């Protein structure tokens, strides 16, 4: 198994207030990339929100291959967004990207 850092872009169509941001970050915390060497080195933020309401979520995922890691990350992000009260139409997600691979030595 390999640990991947996956980045998922998206857009908050109706914006994001501080309470909703904190709630979403709490729901994603178990997959925070800061738990990996790469995440600590690169100081990767779990959630980055831009002024235009676009965002990036970066998640740590352990999987046997890249495709599985990307699928698991997108499922984790979508689930956290739903649990935080955002519908699929409120927050469209873009294609996932492997930001890094953290192989333990």
C-alpha cells in the first residue's frame, strides 16, 4: 500500500462562511496530509479557499494504486461536503490530481 496526497478542486457556488469552513475542515481532519512527511515538508493545507470561492482540498489516502486513491479521496471529500450541508449542485468538484506520493522507507 502507498500513501498518496490527492488534490481535489471545486467551487462553492454560494460562498463559505467561517463556521461552515471550520465544520468542513473538522470533517476532513482524519485525512489531513500534514500526517505525512510530504505534507509536513510542503506545509500542505487541508482546505484552501480563494477569494472567488474556488477551493482545493488536499487529502492523504492509502491505496494500492493511483486510481483507487483518487476515487477514495473524491468520495471522502464529497461525503464531508454533504455532511457539512452542501449539496452536489452547490459545490461541484473538479478532477482529482495526485499531488504527491509518500512511500515509507
